[in-house]
């Protein structure tokens, strides 16, 4: 035993050490197990002794120890148990267990020895608190209740706190079992601290499954973690389970009913049914059934979405019935947004807010709002009926007397939760007055009115700031701010001054408070006409003496609206001198002049305008006119709208300057208008809507001096000059053989339309019908121009003219505004008789002398002449017509000529071929064209006929024209009409290669287009001059395309050719009809000109 | 009525004519009203269902098994209904429309909780109730003229309206609007048969 003890000791020390190191329950438990095991081992070695001493406690006060009796020990064996044999009394026992008071900490030796010679050995155990297990008594559920509507289970039990030391921690473990099969659905722990007294503990649990649908069981156990106890601690036994069940009151029911849940949460619905449930659906979605006890079923919904206003339906289909429920998924109320409080009248506070995100819940589940004021503790509730829609919400809060600062809290609440917003307002700074009503205007005087209006509200303690809008026609609006003392719910008056008399004003008003928050809406507009006042000044006055100088005509201008201050009814005019006073009164308004017969005394004329209120101050003007000897008329031209007059400063002019003007065509005295200028100015821009361009006006500048006016300057002018509207009327005074004298009249001022700056005279040779003097400005050299700038000049002699010639004369006037129209005239100069006589006499004399000399010579040489020209027998050698064959193509210039033989009765034109001059285009096979050099025709004298011929045949026949004799060269080739059309096959190419200057014969298809114009010009001549005309209708040859320009060319060409059959024998047997053809000059006739289309003919 | 009257040349007695005038007017009024109601009953039912969410709003929804104990169903077979005399038919129809009038009021209240933002539905329910009330009045007048005993007006609803769940309210409304149609269909020919004409 000693041995064991020692070992035990060592072990326990080791255990102590370990505990110190780790201090974990687990290791402590382990060591205890080891200890017990060892003790067992020891004891078992000694069978027949009590062994396996175990001690437990459930209250830390009493230890309940038990051991196992030795096998041989029968019932009724007596034992004696002694603890620390000397300190405690021994307990005689008949059982194998004993309750002993808790031992103090430390090891205690427990000796169990059988008594009365029962045999066996004494067992010794080492017992300490560490070896004792703390197993609390199983708790008992005092009550188990359920709130079915919330699916909540409430558990109550006694914690037996009096048993354990204060501040012991207790862990409660509660299990929830569901269905009759007792499936564990929840195991939770719940920590409490004991307070030394017995206490009833509560615990609640919300079931995901409605409690109505399945039976729920609850059990509980505990674990006491007492710090004072160092022994082993264990969980208590489970309490007996208690259950919650629901007895259906009707046939079928679905749970939960009408539940409001947060969007996105999970929920289980179940159906209590006696019959088989076939299917279940939420909305239109079918759900899998979860079978519960009996026929009850459930469905689980995850992440539910927001419901319609009438909720989401959950329907269970039963055999021949249906049952269901509605769930409302939504959101808790959003924080009220933009909460704002203001007052219209300082009687009620209007708070407005925006509900924010919709909750998705309506009807009884809708958000309720309560506006709570913390200083007064008062609140108002928002009534659902007031809800407009989803816009701003508003609540009226009755203001409390003498409270200005309000701390509002708006609480929003619905079944899913609540939220709130707060606002602190000083309500006197948040006044948004109502629209002013009963707005009226009353006159005070002509420049001031009183405005009155009504503004509901209790503004007695504050000042109102009101804004008056004053607008008048054709003027910018004026805003005036006025501050008025607030009164209790009454009318307000304010005077508005600085108005114009007799003016229509439109007033309106709006109000705010001095601590500005918002303007009220504008009141209605009120139109008001201010009363009349006396005219502020007298009318602008002028006077003129009548033309006979007996009457003075007094003119005045109507007063402007701002000066008249009312409707002008009449004018009074009075003339006063030192001796007498004349007056004219009650001249009614539209009349603005008056005539008074006056002598030549000095009078002061005064004019007064009157309206219904009174008379204006008089405007005075002196009648006297101071003469001015140094007056001359000046000219001036304005700048479009007006005319600028300047003058030198004159200190003598004491009152003012007057500029009056009139249309110069009006008779004197004329007056269109006048203008007064202050005496210190030296210039005035006279503008008037009456001014028109091109009209001459007279301007008179008067200076006012010693109560009399002196005409200082007289100006004629135009605001804008224009060109004259008529031409000067001119006539020819005299004509001679070489000169014309022209005379013209002035243009009237009205038609001149500007200051005359001069005349332009144009003349040229020309007759009435052919004259081309169309554009005189273009500076044609044959038009002579004379610019006459001396406007006083009224005549012009044009010299160096030709006699008996028609001249075209044009005259026009001009101003700075432009040229006037022209007037033209045709004049024929007279014949120069001396020159004519000389021109006749000299040729006559020459002709007589030549005739005489010729006669003498003929007479003397008459025998030779006879022999030569008229022999009896003509010598063929002398016939020049037959000599041409020898000379053809021999010379350079004269060889091309065709000598007309005078002895043959018919003209024969022979076409000569000069190979050296006529180049044949090698490339032209089908239609060769010969080009004759220009000089060949240019060098010809006019009386030679140029014959240029290029054979149209094959190039082989041409190559050596120089080698052939002259006779061989002059072939006559005949081509029939058909062959002439051959070249048509390549018309376009040849057009390209054949510029207009192509010479010689060209087939009709090959005339270049560029030559068409010239051809057309020559066509007339051709028609006249073509000698021979073919008998056939030429038009019928024109087969190609009669309407094309080319065919026109060919047409003319065919005509010029004569015969279509022979192009070589182009003999014009009929002489040209028209001897007067300008270039034929004696019958000479050039083909070349036609073919080359030379422009200089 | 005048037209039908023209078909009865035998009736020349003044008192008989007066009677016919008296009876014809409420009958023809009731008939016209029933005719007009009939045109709107299916619209009312469709509108009602449309606002109740699926499965009520699903096309072709029908739940004939749903009945209301407080509302007599128009379920008497044709044969039995035909065998009833005019007075009994009238009496039954009057009882039904009395119940319908009260139930339509109830449904209107239910829907202003469930669908407060649906003025169309609420207006239709209100209109249906007024028409049912009108027809009820006409029937009472006919019965008075015919000398039939007027059944006592009774509260058909009792405590039903309180404590019903939303689902029950929806179902209740469905049954009421459905039966409103059925009873209107049934009332119209019954009223027609009352009109004097072919019978005389």
C-alpha cells in the first residue's frame, strides 16, 4: 500500500505539474482516468477488498461516493469507512455507497474496511476534490408554450441557482425535435450565470416550420462550470422532453397565414390536411412537397421575390379541395427623404417628404408615418387616406404659440421594420407665404399710388418683405422691395411713388419674410392709370412771317407723352409787346399753329399747353428777325438719314440756335420742321423721317440774339443724292460741213435729284438705223466723249467733222448720285461744195487728155494695130489660149494662172497640177487630200485664178510628178458619184487630220467642222457666184445626213463643184453672174479661197 | 311591355289593364337591368381574378369546389328550377341577390385592403353591388304587386367577415363574383317568364 501510495503521490504530483503547465480539462480528465485505472489494477490484484471508489456531486456540498463490494461479500455486510482516520469519525455502512460532506481541498485517505469478521481486507483510497465528478441534476422544463402566429416556442425552467455558488457559469443545451419520429432540428446552447438563488430561465426559439403542422419536442440539459470546484465536470442528464402540438380546428389549413416577410428571405409553408395533398404552388410555380406526420405537407421557398399588391398566393391542391394562404413579401420602409418643413401662415407647419424606395406593401401593411415633435412632445399621424400616390407625402402640424424652434422626427413603420428622419427648424425662417389676394391700387396723386393686399397668416411678430413689380408699356419692368410690418391675418398697405403722371402701370406683388426663405407666388396683375398733372414744359415753338409780312404764323410741336402729363386739350397763344398784348386762347389740340396779325414791333410770343389739370409753363419766342447782309447759300450733302450742319461758335448767340428746314420746291415761307439746339453747340445732325433721298431741302440756321433771331446760314442740301431722272433737253443750233453747235436746257431741280456736276457729250459717225452707240461707257475708240464740268455752259461746238456725214449725238447729265438717262440725236453735216467740184473736174480732165493722146497714137500706128489685132488671116501662133500647155508647171509664181484667151468664145478652166506645190498625204489612200501651201494663193495677184488640184486616186500615180512632162501631169480623171462617197468609211479620222486650212478638193464628207462657220459665211456668196450649176437636184446627192453640220458643208461644196460626175473638169462655163462681188474684181475667181476658207475674204 | 300588351286583345277590362301596367313596369325594369348586368358579369369576374395574382389570374382559372356557406349557390338543377313556380323562383332569386348585395359590399371592403391602388376593380365591384341592389328592389316590387310574401331581410353574413385570411378573402371574392354571374344568368329568364304576354 505504501508503494501504491508513493506511486500515487508521484503521479498526482506529475498530474499537478501537468495541470500547471496545461491547465486543460482534457488532460486532467486523462490523468484521472489513468489514476482510476491504476487503482483498479491495484485493487484487482487484491480481490476480496472493496474497490472502484467513485465520488460524484450534484451540488458541491455533498459527495456521493460508491464502491464495488468484493465478490464474496453478501448482502448485509457491514463496512466501516474512515476518512483521514484521525480527523473524521468513521461511518458504519451496510451499503456500498455513502454521502459525505464535501471534503476540503487536498488528499484524503479513505479507508473502507469490512466489519464483524466478514473477512477480506481493508481498502485504502486517496480521495481529493479532483477525483470527484460534478454532475448537475437534470433540469426540468417548467413550461413549454408556443406562439403559433409567430411560430415561436417559449421554454421555461428553473436554474437551481441556490445550489451552486454565485457566479457559476451554466451552459444550457436545448434540443428541438420535430415530428413523431423526433428528428433533431435544432440543438442550441444557452449560457447563463447563476446568482445564488433559484431563478426561472426563459428561452425562445422561432421555428422555420409553422408549429401547427408538426409536433415539436423540447429537451434541456446543463453543465455547471463552477470556478470553485476543481474536480471533473459533466453534463447533466437530459430533462424529460415536452412537446408542442396543434389541434386543427377545421378541416384544412395552411400556415402561416397572411405573413409579411422581407424580400429575399426563406419561408416554409405547410398544410394541415386530413386528405392527401396533391401539389403545392406559390404563385404559378409548383414546389416539391415535404411530407410531415399524417397527410401534412410543407414546402420551402427560398429567396422570395416581391409580391403584388394583393400578395403572393400559396395554394395546396387537395383531392377535391383547395387551401392556401397569402404571403406579402416587401421591404421595410426606406428612410424618409428630403424631409422639409415650412409654414404658409405661421399657424400650421407643413412637412413634406419623399417615401423613398417603395416597400411593395399596401393596404394595412403600408408604411405608417408619425411626425413627432420632441420639444412639445406632440405628434401627428399620417393617415393612409391622405396618400396621394408615390409622390411627396405631407403632414400638417399645428404650430404652438411662442414656440419657434421645432425638432421633428418622422418615424416610418411597417410590419417589416421602421426608419426615421429628423429635422430641426426655426419656423420663422421657413415662411413661404400664401399668394397675396385682394390686390388693389388706389391713387394718391399723379405720381404715387397705394397698393393694398391681403395675406392670410399670423405674421404679427415678423416683418414681411414684399416685392412690387411695376411695368409700363414699352418699358422695362421695375422691381421695388418694400418691408412691411407683419400683422395678424390682415391687409397690408404700401405707398408707391416716383411714378409718371397719366401713365398706365401694371402692378403685382409677392411676399416673403425678412429672413428670406421663398417668395410667394405673384398676386394677380392690376392695371392702373395714374392721374394727370400739369404739362411739365411748354411746347417747342417757332414762328414765321407770312409772305406778305403782315401776319406772324406761330408754330408749335405737340408735347411728348412724358411732358404732356395728361391729355392736352388746348393751347393758349399770346403776343405781348411793351404797348399791348394780343392773345388767342383755346386753340384745340390737333391744331399746332396760329396766325396773328402784328405790326413790326417787337413782340414776345408765348404758347401754353393745357390739360385737364392746368397749364404748362409758357414757352416764349421773339418775333423779331435780325437781318443778315452776309448771307450766301451753301450746298451740303447728308449721310443717308440725316444731314450734319456745323457752324462756328458765336458768343453773341445768347439763347439758342434753331435749324429749320423745308422742301426747296415749296413756296416761301416754307416750314417742314425745326429743331432747337443749345447755344453752346456748334453742330447738329438734322434727322427726320420725312427726309427722302434725291429731294432738295433748304436748311436755315438761325441764331438767337437779344430776343431776336438772325438767319446765319442758308443751306441747300440733299440727305442723299441720286442720279437725274431726265436727260437734258438739247438741240442743234447750227451745222456746217465740219462742225455742229449743240445747245441744251437746264434740268429742273425736282428731276435733277442732286447737285449737277456736269454733262457728258458723246458723238460718233452713224445713221439713225445702224448706230451702235449702245454702251457709252465701254470706251469704244470711235465714240468721242466730251465731259463738260462747267455746269453753266449751255452750248458746245463740235469741230473737225466730215461733211455730209450723219453723226449720232448723245447728251446726259450727272450728279454725285450717278449718271442720268441719255438723250440722243442724229445730225448730218453739210456738204463741202468746193471739194466736190474739184473731185469731179480732175477725173474729167484726165480722161479727156488720155482720150486725146490715145486717139493720136492709134491714128499714127493704125497699120500695126490692124496687123496685130485684126489681121485678115488670124495666126494660130498668136492665140494665147492654146499656149498654156507649154508653160504649165514651169514657173514658180505665174504658172498657176489660167490665161483667159480672148479669142475663144467660151471660158475653159483648166486645172493644173503642180506637184512641187501640192503635197499629197501619203497616209490617205481612200481619200487623198492635197494641201496647197498658203503662199501659192497669197502670192497670186487677184486677177489670177488659182487652180489647185490634187488627184484623188492612188499614190502610185503621183510619186514622180517632176519627172513627167507637163502634158502628162494634167490628167483629167473622172470619178463617178459612187466612188465619191467611198471616203465615208473613215470620216472621223480624217476630221482629225484635216484642219481647217486644207486646200484643194475635199470630198463632201471631209470638210472639217471647224470650217463650218466660215463656210456658212461664205455660203451666201457661193450661192450668188457659182457659175455652173448642175442640172440634177443637188439635194439628192446629199445622202449622208442632211441635217448634220457636215452635210451642210458638203452641200455647199457640191454646189461649188458643179458636176458630181467629173471633179477634174471643173469648168465653169457660165461666167459669174454677180459682177459686183467684192473680191472677184474683173471676173477673176479663186477656188482656193473657197477651199481654204480664208477668213480675210 | 306595350308591345306585349298589344298581343292581348282579350284583356279589355280596365282593372286588368291597370294590373298589367302595374306589374309590367317593374318586371320590364328588372328584366332590362338583369340584361344589362349579364353583359358585365364576366367582365367583373375577369377583372376580379386578374387582380388576385396567380393562380387566380392564370388563364382558365376555375375552382367550382369553392363555395360560401353564407351565399346560396345557383346550383339548383334546371329541372327543379323549372318545376318551381314563379313565386318560388322569384323568392329564391331575391334571397340570392340579397346575399349577393351584402357579399359584394364585403368583397369591396376586402379588395380595398388587398388592392387599394386598383380603382378599376373597386369601381366595378361597387357598380355590381348597386345593380344587385337595384334588381333586389325591382324583385321586391314585383313580389308586392304579385302579392307574394316578402321573405324577411336577414343578415346573411353574420360574423363571417371578421378574421378571414387574405386567401379566404380572395376565394370569397371569387365565389361572390362567380355566383353573381350565375344568379344573374338565372334571374333574367325567370323575369322574362313573368312578363304577361304569351300566357294571356
